[in-house]
C-alpha cells in the first residue's frame, strides 16, 4: 500500500518496502532507504527524505585562486579536476536557505550511515522531484564554489548524474530547530 500526502512524488510501499517515484504521471521503481540514527537525542524521531544523486563532476577551468571544491574530488592542479561525488538534496518542503544549508553541509560531509532494518516505513513529504534535485545540485555546486575564500571570475564545469536514490534521514526537534541524527547538524528556521 502506498501512503502519500497531496504533493508527494516519491513513495515506499508499507507492505513490501519497494520505492516508487512519480515521473510524468507514471510510477517508476526507485531505491528508497532509511538511515538508522547514529546519535541519540530526546524527542520523536522524524524521517525526512533526501535525494542522493551520485554524479561525476568535471571542472574544465576555474579562473580564481584555490580549488576548494576540487579538494572534495580527485584531481586538482592546473588541468581539469573531477571525480565522483554524492549530492544530498532535501526532497521535503522547507525555506530555500534551509534547503541550501542542508544540501551544502550533507554534500560536504558525505555522511556515513547504516540502513535501518524496518524497510516498511512510509516516506512522506517528498515533494521535490529528481529533476528538481538535479537542478538544485547544480546550485549546490556553485554555492560551494562561491563559499571559497577566493574570488571566482569564471568557471566551466559539467555534472553527469549516474544514479538517484531517496534516503530518509532521521531528525528530532530541539529548542525550536531540527537536528539530524547522523552528523548532529542543527538547523533553525524550519
């Protein structure tokens, strides 16, 4: 049985655990996993969906000093840099600054997690599509480049997406904010 809310685009069957995404009006199979909490915190644990987009990033050229993003990838030096990376993009509705903050922090940290045993939990609140997540990953890449302590004049890059899954990340409400139970990041305004 698929449980959903009005705007959901990704689901998990509560009987068999199979994931699905709504793509152009049709249900397509999708890998959906839930992460087991690594940290303990008081309060009710709520799971929020993140698109995990495995990708190959190639930086053809960057006119500025330093190469912060390239340090997350293989390569560096004067020539092209690149490599594999997973972008973590929230699938749930939240203010833009919260989406940006979580995307950048999770993508930088590349959190490790164990998959929760109970695969029958429903995924609710995944309102952003994989297509949205791919576009937002581009924004995240540029946001991370803009955070560097240098002045970027120009950049040429490409992102080739290889695989997409949905990961339900455990959060708990703490002092008017939410805290993830994988890395302990606390986010206000959501």
